[in-house]
C-alpha cells in the first residue's frame, strides 16, 4: 500500500476505502483536462435568456420523506400551450447548471440560432435523507443522501418518480411533447446510469439518452446492462456515451471499460448510438465541452409539434 499516496490527508470522510481507490478517485477528478467551453456554451450579447423557475418538493409516492430542489428552464418568450421539446438533466443543479457546463446557456444559444426546436429543461438533483454514498470498501456510508439509491438502481423506480411526481409539476408550467424522439434525458456518473435506466424502462417517453462517465459498474447492478442489452430485442432509444481514458478504476469496476462494454453491446444490437472517448477523467469537463454538439445529435430526429 505504500505505493498509493492520496493527494490530501482527508481520508477519513469515507472510512473503509482502499487507499488505492482514494488515489484513483482523487487523480480522476483533478479536472486537469484539455477542454474549455466554446462559444455555444457562453452567453452571447444578442441571444435572449430563457427563464429558470425554482422549486422544492417532497416525494410523496416513490421516495417518501425525501426532499429535493429542481429548476425548470423555459425558452425566451415561451407562451403556455405551445408544445416544447424536453431535456431532463439529472444532477442538474449541482452539475449541469454550473458555469463549468452552462447547460441553460447552451439551450439559449441553440434555440436562438435555430439548431434545435424550442426546448424546456428540467434540472433535477437527487433527494436527501437516504442511505448515503457507496464507499469503495463495498459498504454504504451515512444517512445523508438518496443519490445512489435513486441513480444506481436498475429497476423502474426512478423513472416512475419522474413520471408520477416530477413531470406532472412541470406540466403546470409548460406543455412538452409526448413523442419520445422529442425528449432527452441526460446525466453524469451515477445519474448517467440513471438516464439510461429511465429510457430503458420507458422508451415510450424518453427516446434519447446522454450519459457522461456513466456508472455502468457493480454498484447496484449497472454492470449487468451490457449483457441485458445483448439479450433483449432492440428498444427505440438512441444513446450517447462519453467517458475518458482516465475515468475511475475502483473496487466497483473500471468506468472506461464499462462504457466500452456498453457501446459494444449497443453496436451488437444495432442501436443508433455514439461513443466518445476523451482524454479526461471522472469529470464533466469533456462532456461539457461537447454538450452543444451532443444535444444537437440527440435531437436530430425530433419533430416540432
């Protein structure tokens, strides 16, 4: 173990992790990657800004007792009743709304320049009051977050939460298309896994997936997806996978290899998919860099209704 030295002395926050996994996580999340946001991800003076509405909600049905924040993006001068396309960003507030990604600015620009149809977006974070984050020793730590329980499970509970509790709230403020080709679900790491799971269980609603550094590893069963994909008739979903050569390699698995396995399985079943392997680690820097292009790819078969 003397060859594995963490970058910091803060190794007590998640007790039980192998030291080599502490090092792997710290090295993979440094963010020293050769990517920076381009013009389509930055505010342009001539582009009007959409509106961000803020909400707090307590789950009453699927995850009772959990509370969470979410935001709803509406394009500039939206008139209620006009049907919009929809993007659902998981880890949306904590990651995709950050200035390092600027997903709402990306939408402003793409809509204004006519590269995508008018689009609403949900920026959703995971609930509190859950079993906590998985530690790299194999157990679970604390009772402070429901993120892993929501995002790493492979059943249909999370997409039922979206359908039964989140989207009805969204519909009070905007009308969005029920055509799955007009709807995208996007996430990073565990929420990238959740995005795929949501579309897998409800391809009638979510026809397009964007997964950045998706956790298709042995946390709560995500490592089984490549085999499941191969053995299941092709579903009507399109999938965009991104990961880096220096993504995580821990007791739960190797994220780079797991995403390559996903891409291979999708290729075997002749899905419409993209797999992009960058130079980065377990961060959103590369995913953010290519987000404008990725969103356009996801919506390339959408229809305005």
